[in-house]
C-alpha cells in the first residue's frame, strides 16, 4: 500500500513538472508573438520604438492626408451638426521601416499597435467611432522607401454653426477640420496630398434637403496654449432645396390669404358665410405657423424668413376677419341711425 502511494506521488510530481515546463515555453512563445516580426525582413523593427516619432529631435514629420466622403447621413438644424462617414488616409515617411526591394506589404490592422501613428483627431467632433465589422476597419501598408499608409473608416458627428435667418432659402457653410492632438508644428506638419483633389465623394452625394454647391481645402494654423498646430480644413457649402417648402408651406399659406379675400365679395348680410371663411382661414394659418416652428424645436429663438412670411400671411387673414367685423358693426350703426332718423321724421310730422 505504501509502495503504491509513493509511486503515485512520483508520477504526479513528474507530470506537474512537465506541465510547468510546457507552460513556460508557451509564455515565451506568446511573449515573442507580441513583438512585430515580418517575414523576409526580420531586422526591420530591430530597435524600433513606437513611442518616438520618425526623425525624433529633427525635422517635423510630413503627413499627407486624403479623404473620401462615403455619406452624409443627417444634417440637423436643431442640434446644429452633421453626421458623415469618411475614409481617412494618412501617409508619412518613417526611415526606420525602409527595406530592400520595390514592393509594398499590406499588414494586419492589429499590427498598428506596434507602429508609431499620428494622433489625428477631428476638431469640433461631438462623437465619433471606428467601424469594427467584421474587424476593425483599419489598414497599414508599408512601402520599401519607408512610406507608411494608414487608412481608417470613421463615422463622426461634427458641429456646424448655422445661420437660419434666411431659412428655408439659406446656404450653410460647414467644416471638417483635422489636427494633431499632441504634436505641434515642430513635430508634425499636415498637408493635403493633392490639394482640392485630395477630397473625393462630395460631388456624388445626394442629400434629402441640401445640394452641395462647392467645397475647397485649406491649411491653417491653430494657436493654442500648448503650441502652434497645423490644421487641415475641408469647407463645403450646402444650399437648401426650397421646393419642398414651397409645396408644403408657401403655396398653402398663399391660397389661405386668397381665400380670406373671397369674403370681400360676399354680402355683409351673409354673416355665417363670412364668419366661417374668416375663422377657418385664421385657424388654418395658425396650424401652418405652429407646424413650421415645431419642425425646428430648438431654433424658435431665431426669427427666420419663413416666420416673417407666415406672419405677414397671418396678418392678411386676420385683417380680413377683422375687416368684416368692423364693416358689419359699421353697417349696424348706419342702420340704427337711419331708423332713428325715420322715428324723428315721424314725430316731427
């Protein structure tokens, strides 16, 4: 019995030791797999430090950007913002990643964690996210001369200050601004790769309420407390399509004004007819005014062009009803005066 227990203990000790050795080997292999090793150029990343930018301590890194606008899903006058899906592509030179040959290599997007990438962010962005279906929508491509291409697919909601004083016959100017979060102009310089041709997709977009009139790119400077930063600006103009508002608001309100004037051709003695027309047109105009304002609930503090137009129409409609009230009252007074004159003539006779 003691011999059996002793044998079982020895076997268990050997099995445990073997498992520990295999576990240590597995940990070593996992630790090695965390390092960036590319077949064919294993020495490419020897001594590479992803926490230091290219040319650290020297000339600033030149980062060239291009944009593809995939869609502009919504433009909100209430929140004064727009939501767009963009393909952001950045190119820069990193001499530490030069390798022999004239080929390029597209790497798994997860390897971006092992490379230095610029800390680009979208100025005035309210919320943004990187698409993750089916994997993170990122691309890393290395070229033999050390050029790195880094592409992202992003959906972002960006603030756009709108002037609604001419609504709905207005034209809005919105911006998409890109800037480095931490690197100032001494470390990173942003440029558009091909000027205005660096932006594509806007000319093909079809929006529900707007038409994109024109767009252009700018390179400006942003002076902040932490330094002087390069800022890339895409500025585009949106002209509102007014046909919907003509059919929905302007034509009905015009017809209501004309309808209120019909009462002028109705006899003063037809009290029900003229009163019905006047009250109906006033109530209908009130409904139109409320509907036009509830479509933009957070902008009621602005006096818009459509408010002025509907206000004038309401004045005409209400004036027609008020005119009948004054005319009817004046007619009754004249009839009463005539009756008094007849009575006076009778007494005098």
